[in-house]
C-alpha cells in the first residue's frame, strides 16, 4: 500500500478534506489537485457578514451555536449540529437561504462548501446527503430573491450516492454576495432521494478569488488585459467580465454637470437678487438743502428698510435687508471717492435715519 502512489494521494485527500474517497479515487485526485491550486487565491468570505433564513433555535434565541456566521469563521473540524462550527437552519421549512456579503464586488474563481455530517459517514445510510440535493449557488449584487443575477451552479443530477460531502465549483464571475438556496415547494414532484423539507446546513463556505479588482492569475499578480477599460476579469483567463472604466467616466460626467448646473443656479440667483434690490427696494433719496456737509448718508447695514408700496397700492410683505450687509462693504478708498463726488454734487441729499426701523427692535 505504501508503494501505491494513487493510494497515497487518496489518503492525502482524506486528510485535507476530511472525506473518505477510497471508492472514488479519480474524484479524490481532482479535489486534491484543485485544493492545492486554490491556495494561491484568497478566501474572500472568511469572517465576512453572513445571513441565514430561519436559523435553528434551541431554547435560547440569542445562542450563536447555529448562527450563519459559523459558516465563514474558518472552522470545520467539528461538523455536527451542536459543535458551534456550522450554520444550521430550522426544521420543516419549504425553502432555505444563506448568503455571505463579501464587502464589495469581487472577481471569484471557485466556491467550496463543507456540508454538515454530524461527524458520521457520508453515505446512503446518512440522512444528510438528501438534504442538500437540488441546491443552487448564486453570485449576485443583490440579496433579493427576485434579483439574483448570476447562477453559478444548479444541482439537477446528484443523488444520495454521488453528492460530495465537500463540494467545489469553479465560478468565473464577479459579485458581492454568494448565495446558497434550496427549496422543497408544495405541489412540486421531487426525486425520491430528495428530503421532504429544505435545509441549509453549512459548516463552511469558502469563496476563493483575487482580493484586488483588476488582477487575475493563480497568484493574482497579472493585470487584467486592457485594465484601463476593465475592472473585473476572469480570474483564470483574464477575459473581461465588466466594470468598464467608461461607466465610471459617465458617473464623473454626470457629477460634473450636476455641479455645473448647481453653480449656475447660485450665480443666477445672486444676479436676480441684485436686480430686484436695485429696481424695487432701492432707498429713495430726499433733498435736504440745509445739509451742512452736502454728503449723503446711508442707513446702517444692521437696519431694515421699511417696505414700500406696490403699484397696486398694497404694502409689500417682503422684508429685505441692505444689500451691502450681504455682498460686503466698499473699501475705505472707494467710500472716500464716493463722498468726494457727493460733496461736489449741487443736489446733494441726506436721508433721515428716522425713515428706517431699527432691526434690533424685531
């Protein structure tokens, strides 16, 4: 036995996966080679937020023994229901859903699932293989069932004898959520091997891929071809999967035009405010022939102008404040020049401050 290289590979496979594969040596060898290659990618699901529909509750609702997060905590040495390392769903349900949030859109290479075994042999004598038959795997940017976008795998051929205890599937797509879904709907005829109800008993879900968008290859070091126009590419071949930079440029163009329109509105509003003030609320000058200095005095910027009558003979309800208080005062040099010009005006006037109501009285 020690000289048989095939048996050696089988025992290594059993050690790595925890599965007994001696009756399926070719399948074992494929899993072993796949796991060896997968070490170059990163488990993007490790310790990420997870959710499960209808989590099993055993007396204490706050107990985390069966929580969805157990399937992404990196532990899978105890695959029993009460070992605290598996996500266990409730009994007697017609559908079961579990998903993990990768945190952002990621380029995925493959997904590996470790099913619940209760630490017993995975064969036809066990009731657990029938629970996972007919399951689906989605990679999506939404968790709404009506919006599941990318079907990664749909089981239509496994039986209790052939479904693997450790399932691994290549999935060259990109998305933020990896979703496990299974159903046993009323009125639907399922194969005899299928369980009566739906379960999502998952001890570990590993999602492998490149952690940095725009790269691919076994060590995630190769930039996606045409990376300036492709943000997500096939993690194995480099074929573009989407996320063109042109889409980002369109978003930037939209932002630019929104800011441009907003700025234009502010400018137009300021011009209109000046026009309305000068045309309708400009302070009328009163002639005061006995002015000792011949200068024109204006009200303080902290004073309010008494509303003038409208053409219809009614008092305007608009209360305006002296515009210089808003747009800034003139410099001392400009004010001095204005005073000099006013002193040379033979028709100088003085505005009596009694014509204004002090704003402090409000």
